[in-house]
C-alpha cells in the first residue's frame, strides 16, 4: 500500500498555521494605541505577537505596580479609609468604627507632604462645594492652643463643623448658638447633666486668657479671609499664635506698640478662612473650645459611610481606644455596617 501522508498536513500543523494567522497583523494595519498601552502595561498580545513564557513574571509585576498606582491615586484624590480611635464623636461615631471619607466633596487637593514623610511641599487646595455647618469633617489637627507648630504633623481629627468663616459662636449652659440662633444638637450627641456655671474660668480654653469655660463660652467670631482684627497690648496674647501660624512675626516695639513683621500696626488682616469644630460627645471632646480655629486648608474630606465596626478592648498596647461603656470583649457591631454618616 502506497504511503499518502507525505502530501497531507498533520492536525498539529494545521492548528499552528491557523493560530499564526489570527495573531498576525495584516499588511498596512496599525496597532491601536490602547492595545499598545495594554501591551506595555500588562504584556498582553498587541496584534503582532503573543506573550512569551519568559515575560510572564514581568507581566504580573507590571500589573501589581499599576494596581498600587491606581490605589494611591484613589486614596490621594478621591476616597480614604479612617478608623475612629476615641469617643469624642459618640454616639454618631464609636471607637472602632471604620469609615470612608470623601476627599473631593469639599476640595480638589494635591498631596501636602512628600509620601511617607512629614515634609511639606507646595500643593493646591481648590474649593468644590465647600464645608457647611453641621457637616462631619476630617481635618488635619492644627496643633495645641499655645504652639505655633504642632508637635506632630499629619494627625487627622474628625469633628462636626459648628461655625463657618465669619460666624459668631457662643455657648450658654452647653447649648451652642451660632449668630445668635440656637444650633440644633445632633440626634446622637451626648450632653452630661452637670454644667459649669458662667464666670467659672477654665484655664485651658481657647483663646489664651479668656474668662470662659467649656459650657459657657464666647461670643467669639470665626475668622474669615479679609477680616481686620484690632490688635493691642490688651489682646495680643489671644492672637499671637494665630498670627504666627499665618506666617508672620509678632514683637513689641516702643511704648508697647505691636510690631508685625517689624512694622508697627494696630490691626491684622486675616489671610485664610477658618472653621469652628466640636465633637458630638460635648463633655468628652478635645475640640475648638480648647485648641482654636481649624484652617480651611487643613480640611481632608467629609465622612461618608461606616464600612466596618467592631470593638477590640485594649490589651498590652493593642486594640482600640478604651471605652468604659462598651462590653470589654471583642465584638462586631453588625448593625452599624453600612450606616451613612450625618
């Protein structure tokens, strides 16, 4: 019997020929830009050749780097996750709540610090919708009342905005008034029954030298860009740190004349907008009553949603912040997951 296989292609040869036609770029056809980008990022076929086995390791490495870059962009410009470490916003937010913060609702911002450092760099902070009274806001802590430079940078607080730039804040027997009108207490806020009486001086309140306490405070105007503040030897103690934080020097000249940047003056022009921030747990909150105004430039974003919540009692330096009203064993708060923050 004659051998007829010499003129017939095997199945393997036919399959190889068909696959080669599928991946070959026809004459004159250009490779799309998006396919070229995919090819450079992920090592996928771009129409001229398939990924070789030797490039598989490079492919997953590129994918990992690309994913990290995307995550970094999202975290920097759009959304970021935060954990609540203290009870200052109780019961709106509890110790151990994990939340997403919307970073574009108020401003479009570029990074303020070199990544992984506390070194400040020039940055943009462009207003979108702006902060409104009653919002729950994440912001960078401006520092203790009497310190020009914070002990530690990149420390974020979360509080409720009570006063916008230009508002007048007053507290009467724990009740907040804004521009002479009663500010409605948040539904989940906590106010203890004991109240410090008017006239009782609490040394730690803002501003330095004020004859107020945390329950009876003000009235005090929240600075607004362009405000002219009268300055004299009688009130410079209250505004000294504020002015220095805006980048100026403050000294005394002849006859107790106030000198700002070496020039005698009787008033100071405010250069930025500020906010007045308070915790919903009014008797257990380190807020603007103690450290002062929060610069608008320090705003990070608005609290959006609680995506996870548990309480992990502190033990040997680990776990969440201590809350004596929580059951002191680990538990998940299923009823808080998915709650919007308002």
